[in-house]
C-alpha cells in the first residue's frame, strides 16, 4: 500500500466521542514544549488532590450532619436510641470476635452474615439455573413469550415474602423456605432481562451469521450467548440486590441463624446498639455484593471498551 | 459479455397492512467477472433491496439471481457483504472477527497456521495489522469499516456486495477508504456490486453505474458506462472534462428525470 493509505488512520476521527482521543494532541504538545507539560502535570496533581478532597470531605460532612441529628434524637426525643459512643462500643465488641461459636444458638455476627449469604447464594443460583434458560426461550420464541408473559406480570410485583407460607407448607422447614423465597425474588429480573437481551440482538449480527452460514449451535455459542451476556449480568445484579434485602426480612420470620433473625433477636433483647450495628453491616455487605456485580458487568460491557 | 452474475426479472412485493406494496419490478442486470458495478438512486428506491436479494438475506418475490449459471437464493460466503454499519461482533477483537469468517469458510480447506496467515493477510490488505487485538469499540468508524471489508474479502467471495459501505463516514475518511477499495480491487480483480447514493463515489469507483427509478415499483432506469481509464486518480479527475460529463449524466438522471416528489 502506498503512503497515502497509511496516513489515513491518523486522520480518522474516532467514531465514538470517547475521552481517550482528546488528550492525544495535548500529549504531543507536551513532548515538544517543556513548560506547558510541567504546568499540565501540576494541574493534574492539583485536580487529583481536589477530587480526593471532595470524595472525602463531602461524604464526611453528611456523616457529621447525620451524627448530629442522631445525637439530637438521643438527647431530646428518644433516649432509647443509643448514643453514638454506645453504638461505637457495641460495634467494637461485636466485631472484635465475629466468628465465635458458643453453642448452636450463639454464633458471632460473621457467622450470621455468612449463613444469610449462603441462603442468598443458594436461592440466587437456583434462580439462575431456571431463569436464564426460561428467559432465553422467551426471547427466542414469540409464542413462549406470549404464553408466559401474563403469569410473570401477575407474579412479579408480589412481595417475595408472600411466598414464605407456601414455602413452609412445601418444605416443612425454615431454611429451604427462606431459600425458596430468595429463588422467587431472583428469578423475575433474570427472566425479564435475559429475554430482553435476546430480543435486543441486532439483526446485523444475524445477517453476519447468515452470510457465514453458521449452524444453529454455532449461532447460539458464537452470537446469542455473548450478545446476551451483558443483559443476563444486569438481571443477576438486580436479582442479587433485591435478594439481599429480602433475606433480612425472610429470616426475621423464619428464625434460625442469619443476620435477619439476629437483628430481630436483638430487638427482643432490646439491644438497640446491636440493631444499628447490624443495619450498617447489612449495608456494607450490600455494597460489596453490588460492586462485585458491577465489576463483572463492566468486564462484559463491550460497548464502552 | 459473459454473465457471471445475472439478475433476471427480479421483483419484490412486501405485504403490508394496507395491502401489497410493490417495491421492485423487472430488475434485469448482467455483470461480468471482475466488474465494479454501482447501484445509485434516491433513498427508498429499493437499491438496498436489490443487494439484499443478491446476498440472499431477502427472498425475491419474482425472478431469480444466477451466479455462474447457478441459482442462489440463500445467503452464503460466496456473496460476502460489507454492511453499512460494519456489523462487527463487539465482543471479538479485530483479528477474531476476521478469523471467525476464515475458520467458517476455510475450516476444512486450510490448516490452522494457514488460516492464521490468511486472516493476517486480509487485515494487511486494509492496513489494519496494527490493531489486531483491539475490540471494535476501541477503533474509529473508518477502521471498523476496514475490518468489515477485510472480513468480506477473507471469504474469497465470487461477488463482493457493499451496502453503502462509506455512508456513515466523514468525507476525508470516505475518500481514503475509496482509494483503498480501488487499490484492492485492482490487485484482486473482485467482482463488486456496491449500493451508494454518492454520485462522485459511483463515478470514481465503477465500471458501470446502474441508476434506479423512484419507487414504488422501482426498476433500472439507465445504465451508464464509466469508461475512464484505470488506475484513477481523484485529483487528476477533478479537472477531467469527461469525468464531469459522466458525473453530469448521473446528476441529470437523479435530479431531473427522477426528482423526488417530496424532500426525503
């Protein structure tokens, strides 16, 4: 090829207006001219310092305001709401030995959370095993979609806890019933997102498959699955978020080991500091689950990379 | 003239809620091996429908398509398509997008290392060897279209079908890609059927320009022979009176004989 063709690629502006193309000319300038380069890097440093200040100071201010209101409630309105320092002491004592075992009914808070997570994972995995294939079928066949859609529409808005009696009746035990509730919780977002993902596959990909004469199995493996994966992960992410909320409520009803029942038990003991510690811990576990799923999601988000 | 690719009485009727809509009728065209044919017409005239029928992505309602005297009515790699919006698979790298086609077409004919080499060779033709491991989302629109062309070429098609391949690109990128396509066609001697709505592009690249009348019931209005010598040089042609006569003939057809009733 001649030089005119090679020169092209420098001219071609990126189709997607992503930020990565912007700094390029700036870097070229900095290679030749020293002062602007130094100015730029110090500006960058200042920008970083400013950003991290904002990332710490602003949320910090919120926590301080909430702490102030909390203290106000404790002092003026309801002295049963524990003070900040009492709660802090409780948190330290609870978290200093999270995995103690004093008999089957007295386990550390770490165990409580792990038991709850175990139920969530069991129900969530079962829902994935059932929901993702069902979603695929609904996405691929208009008839299956038509057959299932009304049932799903009726059941989806129902609080998953409404299914707990059915679970207790079916399984005659608390633990499988809680898992059953998580299964019901998780399955709808998975079905709906998977089906939407299959339906959102651009006709272009299927045209490519047709020109290449890909077989049914090859289309599934090489086009359908990878094209739908981001949607499936979105469904899983939504499911997991709701499942973690629902397990706390489900365990309050079923009892046994688990953070939900532990929280309820502390209410029965009128140990309010422990309840607040549990609330914060549940939130932190939720964040961890959520960021794990976002990490997975960004790994398979082809459009942004 | 040999009839390498022949379109016989093609007609297309779509069933709509308001009844049947006749998009195309009586399209007859004969293309020789190694010819570069452009189909030009106003938007909505059914030029893409013609291409989709030749590619087999659309089933014709009337008539048939013959390739080397054999009827074709299903898609296949012997009529590789360069899609307008590149249609690369976003989860595969540049290399993997082309390799998918190579593996499918030459899976039994070539060894693993031959297929690797053939994939690289075709990406080299379009000057994309530098971005083998990038995903489509990481490269520019022009580069994506280059990969799309490499993928189509890698199937060693009997006919290369291009559906407004440069329509979505800016003018500068488009010009460079047109030059690339001219060079590749000069080297490989592909038979090409290209849909375009760009008069300059049609005159620059084609051996013949097929001009279509407006729909409904669109058909071929005129066929213009572009007898400019090759290789063609964009800058030299800018001052060539014959080039301007040819260009004028296409414009005359599009804007006097086939004026769009309402602005599209």
